[in-house]
C-alpha cells in the first residue's frame, strides 16, 4: 500500500477528488425538485459553480507557481535555513486570504516579475560572480514600507522597489507587502492604464517604523 501511495501523484489525486465531489453535489442539486433563485428571481444553474471554481483554482495555482519559482532563485543563500519555506507559507496564506480579487493579485504579481527582471539584468551587466549572505527579514521590510507609505497619500507600487539592492531584497519586500495587504494595513488600488497600481494607508494608522527598517 505504501509503495502504491508513493507512486501516486497526491496533488493530482486531491484535485480529482475535489472536482468529483463538486460534480456529485451539483448532480444532487439538479435532482432536487426545489429551484434556487438569485436576487433577480432567475433560476441558479449549479453547474456554474463548478466553472467558477475551476477558473478560480487555475488563477491561484498560476500565481503560486510563479511564487514557487521566485523561491527557487539560485542566488538565495540564507544561513537561517528555513527562510525560504517560511516565505512560501506566508505567500500562500496572503494570496488565499487577501480581501481583493484574484485577478488583481495576478496582475500585481506580473508587475513584480517585471521588476525582478530589472534586477537580474543589472546583475548580468556586472558580470562578477560573488557569493552573498542575505540578511533581509520580512519584519524589517514591513517597517521600510510603513516609512514609505503615508496616510492620505498614494505611492506607486513600482517606486517601492527603486532603491532596493537586489532580487532577494525585492522578494522579501514583496512578501512583506502581501502580509500588510492581508492584514488590510495597506490598501491597493488600480489606476488608469494597464497594471498601474497605487498603495496607501487606510484610515487606521499603520504601526510606526522601527529604526532598523530603512530598506
């Protein structure tokens, strides 16, 4: 039995079970004589639920796969061992619970990937192989963001990354931002044009920055 389980693709099997269970629930609803109506009095087709679930799942899976690739950057060498695992868990939690549309998160991630490409181009231009120990922490970058984002003023998403040192610095800062968005300590709005994002502090005050959080 254990050998059989090891040979199975557990992720694929779990996805199949979820879809199968949803289909069974939809079939049961179709067999029930009672009709479900929406707010406008139109009959609700339970099959729409499966379509929406599959579309939503595909979006989240795509975003998490992009974050997984960021986690596996070869340049990331941190002596604290489990930092990359903690970053992964934080990103998944933030993406799952953030009070915003998944489409917005997806677009935000695409903008961030473009910013990372800039850091990669700069590193290639230097053409010097150097081994670094990165000591950036999410808590420090939360403080950095709180010092940059002021109440009553909007700050562009891309401007937060202009003075960062490298890709890892940018990744940790992005994860800190996801955490703040998840806590609703920061508000994300989309301006005119494609992928034009702005950040601001809501009515409640953001926690004060500590001296060590200067980016």
